[in-house]
C-alpha cells in the first residue's frame, strides 16, 4: 500500500510542477486594447531581429531608426542620447567580430517620454536593450524585451492617462559591458526623476519569465509585485532566494546600474531554451511566443501599477517571499522566520512525543534519521558533481567561449541527469540504504569522487563530501531503524539548516522553513490519527503534503538549475533533502525495498546516460563566439 502512496505522490508532484512551469498562451492580435498581446509584440520582433545588429553595424542603424519611428507612432516624445563606450567594451566588441569605430566608439540610447498628469511626481522607466552580439539576431536577447516594452506602452496608453510620467529607455551597448545604461544613469537629465524601473532581459529563447532581481530594501516593491501577480497572464515566478543569490553573482544587466544608485524596481527575464542564448538559432521563428506573453504581461501590469500608485516603493527592509506554483506570492518580514521555526519545532515535538509513546520511537533513532540526511547531502554532492561532469567540463574550466555556449545548450540533458541521480538517492534512502553492502557503497562513493576529481580537478567541497559520505556509508548502524526515526530526523535536520539560514541569510530561510512547517504539520496530524502509519487516514495527509511540497520544490529547482546548475549542480541537493523529508514516511516496507532499490539503480543509470547523451546531441564544434556578459 505504501508503495502506491509513494509512487502516486511522486507522479502527482511531478505533474503539478510541470503545470506550474508552463507559459501562458500568447494573446492574439485582436486581444483587447488594454491587454498585452504577444502576437502584436512579435510583429516588432520580426522587424527588429531580421539579422544581428551589434553596435556599429548597418543593421544596428536600421533597427535604431525603426525603433524611433515606432516610439513616435506610440505617441512618445522621442530623443537620443550618445556617450562613449569604454576601451574594454571596444576591445570586447572587436574580439566578437564587431567594429566599434563604425559607431565612432559611442553608444546611442533611445529615450521616449509619455508625460503624466503630474510632472512633479517621480517617473517610472521601462527599460530593455536593443543591441545584440555579432553572431545572433537576438530575437530573445533582447528584441523580445524591446518589443514587449513597446506593446506595454501601447496598452498603458489604452488604459488612460496616469499621474506619473513613463520613461521608455532602450539602451545600447549592453552586450559589450552595460555602457548604454551607464551613459544614461551617469548623466541624462531624466535620471534623477525616475523612482522605479522595470527591466526586461533574456538568456535563452523560452520558459517562464522570472523576476530575479529587485532594488535593495525591497519589502515595498514585493508588496506591489504580489498585488499585481493575480493580473499577470500565467501568474508570476519569483522568490527572495533568487534575488539574494543574484546579488552575490558577478553577472550584471542594465538594471544593475540603477540598482546601485538606490533605485527600486523589478528585473525580469526568461532563461529556458538555453541553446538560443547568443546563438544563430535565436530567430523570431524559434522564440517561444508564450514567454513573450509572460514577460510582457508582467512588465505591463507592474509598470501600470507603478504609474498609478500614489507613492512609489521606497527602500525598506528586504522581504522574504516566494511564489506558490506561479499563482500567488506569499511574503513576510524576515523576523517572522523565527516564529515559523518555533511553530515547526512545537509540531515536531508533539509528533515525536506521540510516536515515542505509541510507536516506540527513541531519541537515538531521531539522531540516526538526521544522520541519514547528512548522508544524503554528502552523497548527493558527490553524485551530482560526477553526473554533471559526464556532460562536459564545468563552465569555469571551459577552454573557450565556444565551449560555454555548447555547455549551455546541453543544460536540459544535464538537468535531467542530475535530477535523475538525486531522485535515485532519495529512493535509496527511503528504500533502506543499509540493505547494500557498506563496503561496496563506501567504495563506490570514493571511486565516483576520484573519477570526478580526475576529470574536473580538485574541489575541497567535493573532497569533504566524499569523506563524510564514505564514512557514513561504511557504518550502517548509524542509519535510522524506523520510519518515524528517519522522518523526524530529516525534519530536525531541515529545521537546523533553516535556523542557520535564518540567522545568516533570512531571505533564503523560507526554502527550509516552509517545507519543514508543512512536514511537521503532516507529522503531527499523522501521529494523532495513527502513530503506526499503517492506515489511510494517517497516510493521506502525509501524501498530500508530499505532493504539494515536492511539486513546489521541483518547480523551484528547474529555474535554479538553469541559472547555476552548469557550475553548481550540487545546489539541487538541498531540494533533494527536503523532498526526501516529505516522502520518507511513505517507505514501502521491508518486502518491497528490494524492488525500490532496483528502481533507484535504474534511475541512476538513466540519469548518468542522459547527462552523457548531451555530449553527442550538442558536440563542441561551434564557430568562435564571445564570452557571455549577461
């Protein structure tokens, strides 16, 4: 019976995640005037992305003239602003095959103004860049963003006058170092009038558009974003962990420049279909119209709300927030994380008390369950790194820029490989890792780590994880001996990690505390109904919690891997730990453990095969290209 609950929960969780990751249907050209229409925007994409248009090219001049005409047709007061590009940008453009001299070493921004009824109020800017790299027509990066801005302006005008002024900023030279944005924010007369920015970007040709960056001190910005989420076609995808991580990364977009000046705002991008990034394949025909609908609808609703807001968001505290399956945004102050931790700890204490008196749970077995979690974390890091390396070297070790783009095109295969490998480890943990010969298991971990080190180079984190994993694998007596021990131990470990995150980086703590709170609620309910976990009244709430939490984790893990998985595949290991926490009480029992372990081995082999397949599907034979800048 439990095997049915386990497999059913995993299948439903996957289906829920797949549904949550879908893009909305593109609105037709005859959609209401006040709505965003991807088909209307794609008409501009077709014109802009006829061919590559880097700075200094003839196509660049054509696109520039076209965009000025389009801005005038929309009723904008248009102007241009020119400024010098840096020496580094000029060298970079030459390396890519461009000619900065043809542009007289200048970047030219296109500026449009839609005056509001009260010119004294701070303005709102819609921003995207119109230049491309020399080897791509850039239908996604960033022709889709530019076209979405134009379509959003049209819809905003159709909704009637707003009190605030709208500034449309189409920047130049983003691809060679954000120089156009620096020129504008460094000295344009309008810069100090702008109180909020909505920026549109892309790193790929499809997928849901994620809001991945805000201004610092974003609590009020997130409140506004949460309010408009229900009006966005397809809902929104965003969380405070993404904002926190992106702040630590060396990457930058045009939004980086106003953000560093203290301006509030939202940065949107879609990063699916990664093989199109800076590639000849990024054509209007290959662009996902649903992605254009999603990013454009968000830009429209956010900008319109800002334009009609009595007060623009100001710098305040940072919010802890995340979307739930793209349908709504839940946010709370960072300090509330401690209350969530306390509530989860109380629920866990009740569940452990009931299980101890009614099911024979011992404190020692709870500790062994936490050790199981440490085994999963350490082994997961080793296996994720090894499977990822089957698909090619880490991007940081790529011998050329060509290799980076090929690895990017392999991302779907790498994601399938790493996800499959981690699912196999979760099933191994649930099915009973102690059924395997400890010497063989520890030896396999060391062998896999040695192969990963030989190919990928020495990594101290990998070395440490190998030592922990091999040590725990060699001593099966340290594994949990009961379902309650394994479950409560994993929950306790998640709460410890959540408390550490709450203390060090509150914006990331929701990742642990929200699933842990759901798990402890399910555990308390199950312990109250049937501590033996043998009857459906106790298993049903556990399975429901697993479907919701694992589905949410999968929907969260997909953009995480697209964003950092090329070099940090181990980032998914934390999500695997939380997934194991949710499904651990659904272990199938002693009689069915062997089939579950066989299934885990098969899934691991399939995952490794998927990662390796990427080498053949996307061989490293592309022509010379540039190193990515965004």
